[in-house]
C-alpha cells in the first residue's frame, strides 16, 4: 500500500520537468511571435488580376 505515497524526489523531478516544459512553451511562443507576419503585410499582396497575368 506504500505505492500511494510519492517519493519526494519524484515530485521534485516532476516540478523541474513542468518548469522546463513551461519555459520551452514560452520560447516557442516568443519565436512564433517574432516570425508572425502582420496583417497589413499580407493584405499588401499583388492584386489577383496582376498575379494571374504572370501565370500565362
């Protein structure tokens, strides 16, 4: 029945893992934000008619 009680070392390892997971998530979000293209940039694209003319 001792299985229900956790080893203090295991919970410490889980805390460290959770903290590392949080930090990794933050880094990914920061990278995504840095690479994000503002809406103004995407709407400044070449008009459809001009783009199609170049396709022929």
